[in-house]
């Protein structure tokens, strides 16, 4: 069953169809996004299509996939908007890796409102072959819709980062890709990932964790709770951050806000999804940013629990008053006794899973942001 919080992501397809628009599905990893990707997507839009952009490999990080899928989406979104494509004319779908074509096809065609899509945009015969009869009757839109073909691919652009090939990078990287890396100042991280030095995800449950910091006038505090005693739960009673599993078709950013809201009672929503750090609203009264802290994986069940897997960790800073935040705090889902805990106290105890290490890294990022 598709979770209600995910279905809302795809209601825009219904809106497009009701308004009489054609909808095209483009499937690609785009790691890293280059001007060829943007030219193709813009050409689709100029032909009158609204765009469903399905980015593959949403968990894997290796030499072929050096960035997270939500980072790819931010780069693509900014590039498209700079090319004049309105944000309301495209939407994103994260697609995980499958080693079985049948499972991959079931995932792609199982997305809500898939039946409303009119065209498949791809020049990759493996994609059309894998989708098979599911796209029978759809119009096929290949790259020849671009007037001037561009001689670049993501492999070549990744190599340019690895080899410090300035000429290729300056000529072919999408504007949004350049802007994202300029904001993060993180060529080094991407280069290391291209060289295979980043941490890949572990098979198992794919999760998110969120650390929300607030200053009480004297010290930094963080929103935490105790793990409920439920059948099959790991780390019962341990102090823990809000978090949980990523639903199918849900981005880690959406999952982080949804899980945190469900477990703490604090309303959180995305205000501007097409930038990083994402602009969010906390407690209905405070603009903030959601910062990506990092990815944590371990094959050790003493760290990752019996289900294993990976957690993508985020942090945010609430700058409103303590009172305005605490009036929302309540315990829900997997956490009880949700409350503000001083960072010093939290770091002096052992949190659930790898969250002690996560909190240290999140707090280090906080200190970097706030000096």
C-alpha cells in the first residue's frame, strides 16, 4: 500500500491532466548534471510536456554515483529554473537500485498516477526494454528532439572533477551543478566519491534522522525522546533523535520532516524544495534550513539494529522562542518523553544506533554555521 504522505507528491500529475497538459517521464541518474541533461529536459518542456523526472540510484554512492539523489534534483531544478522552466512544470521521483528488472519495472510503474503519463523520454534501449509492455502506447521521445546534440556525458563530467579538468567542467557542467558546488565548496567530497572513497549504503532499511537544535539563551539544546518498548524494536528506552524509514517514492528530505513531525508533534514543512540546504518552516512560525549532515552505515547490528541499512542524517536550527516550540512538543510513533535535552547531556550518554556520532557531527556543523 502506498503511504498517504507519498501520494500527495503525485497529485500534481492530476492537476496537469485536468488542465489538459501532456506529461513525459524521463528516467536518468544525471550524476553529475550537465548541459546535455538540461537541454533535453528543456526541449521536452518546450514541446509542451510537463516533466516527471525519475532519478535512479537514490541510495548508492560510488565512483559512478558520487552524490545523493536529492542533491542531483537540486542541481537539475536550479538549472531548469535558470533556463526559464517554472518549478510547477516538473516534479521528481527518487528510484532506488534493483538488480532485478521485474522489481525495477514494478517500482517505476507502481508510482501513483503513472497511468496519467503520456510519453517516455529516453534514448536508452535498456530502459524501454525493462519497462516492456508497461509503456506500450506511450510516445517515445528520444534525444534527437534537441536541435544541436551536445557531446558530453556524466561519466566524462565526473572524470573532469576527478582529474581537475577545468576546461571540460567550465564548458559542460550545468549551471545548477556549478552553483550547488560553489555553495557547498565541496569539490573535494565529489572527487573522493568518484575515486571510490566515500561510504556506500548498507543493504537493509533505508532511514533518516533529524537533529533540531534550539538555543535557550544560555546553551544549545536538541529535541530528543526515548525509544518506545514495542515488539521487535531495537534500543528500547535509549535516548534518540526523531527519524524512521524512507517510504517508496519519497525523498530523504521529505522523510526527515515527516518522521520528525510524527514523532515530536512539531509541524515541519518544506518551503522551498529546489535549493540546498532546503528552506523549511518549523512550528508554523519560523523559517529555517535543513542541512545534510551525512550518511551513516554499518554491518554491525549493535550499531545499525537487526534490520541493518543506512541512515541519512539532517539537522536544523530553530530560532524562535523555547515556549513557541515546546507548546507543540508531544510524543508519537516510536518515541516517548520527547523533550529538549542540552547538547552536553546528550553527548554524555549513549544514544540509540550510531546517533551519538551523528549528533557530534551535526553539532560540529552547527558550530560551523553559527561560528
